[in-house]
C-alpha cells in the first residue's frame, strides 16, 4: 500500500511539468503510464492494463491542471 501512495504522490507532484496544455498532457500521460504499469504489475491486474489506465488518468490530470494566464 505504501508503494501505491508513493507512486500516486509522484504522479501528482510531477504532472505540473510543462506550461502548455499539450506539454502537461504528454508529461502527465507518460508519468501516469509508468506508474500505472508498476501498480498494475504489483496488484495482479497486469502492467499493460495499468499503463493504459494510468496514462489516461495522468494525461487527463495534466491537461486539466494547465495554468491559465489572464
């Protein structure tokens, strides 16, 4: 469980890399895919399934948290 919490914290902390919507979606997706693959392998769901789910969640989180410049 501690491993999952650490990987989730890393995912959330590093999703903020990049300034544009696209940069943040790509970095978030990459980080999410890597984290999801590890979590999927540990939980028995499979690394591919974990990578797909983690990549989608990471890309969404990265794109959704793009800073707005007014």
